[in-house]
C-alpha cells in the first residue's frame, strides 16, 4: 500500500492492565511522540482508564480526544458512530499529526482498537500497533499462578459470550481464563462448581489499579456485583 507521506502515523498502543510500570519501552516511546491521543470510553462512563495509565508518559502539549465506543459485537451494528470516529482520526492524521489510540491490555486481543484498525487499514495512512500486557498474564504473575506448562492447553473464554458457548468451552477446558465475568457471574460460579474448577478459581478485578480486588473464595461472593474489568483464572481440580 502507498502511504500519504504528509500524513502522521497512527499508533495503537497497548497500555497493559493498570500498572503504569507494565507498559513496554516501545509503548512509552510512542506515547512520548504522539501529538494527539484518542481516549476511548463507553457510553456509560465519562472517564478512560487507558488514558489514566498513559498520562505519565504524554508530553504536555498533547491533545486528548475522547471518543465513545458502544459495547457491540460487530461495529457494523453502529456504523455511524464508528465512521464518525474514523473521520475524526483521519482528519488529524492528514493534518500531519501523529495520533495514538490507548487501549487496555493488548491492542489485538478483545480490544476496541481492533474496530478502528479495521476501518483505517485501507485508508492510506501508516499504522503501528504496539503490543501490551493482557490482564490475565499480569494476574498470573502477581498471584503466582502458572497458566500453562508441559502440554497444558490454555482456554481463554470471554464470559460475555452466550452461556451455552461458555458451557461447551468449559466442558473441554483444563487451565482456563474467563474474562469480563461481570455479566453473568452467578452462572459462571455454578458452572465452575459443576466441573470441579471452583477450588482452583481466583478472581481479580481492576488488576494493577488502586482499587484492585482479589477474591479466592469466589463462591462466597457470587451474588456481589463485579467491575467490568474482572477476570478468573482456574483449572480443573482432580
């Protein structure tokens, strides 16, 4: 593809799960050179966790643009919103500015960034995607839980999926990561009980942030509301 030489570069920057020290050197260097930072937020929240993590590494003159991204399975369902976000980003890039998109965890792993990446990849602008530390890896390191060793097969399940799909995945799973368990936590707990996976389960909410919460007896907390950024690590107990 031929790029517009006068346009700036678009950086998709993984800022990790919460701890600013978990950013890679490459991510920090990109944050220092951008002129504009896109801070994604949902329709229900006005703040951006990704921005708060990136903030210490931004130059004082950086312009912050907040963009709202609806929680959808397919960005085609919200074409107008995504196209408006794309147009705003392209306007900055074609003006010669380097634009960064800060995203929690890794940009290519269940990330809002993927939607924008797909919209921009054929727009004639240069895109640089910078890997970040996913929450489940940070959690495993923090609690001293090996995720997989030997011939283990690691299963990663988004708990926002249909319950039948979650059940089918758990039926075949051994070492398991369940992400975003806020939506149907009580049902997830019951499934883990029925599959001898509850004893090994540890839940961590808002990993690396000031209000991080670690729960080892998740069955005792199954009726409590959870933060969106909640992850369970478990394995089958024999």
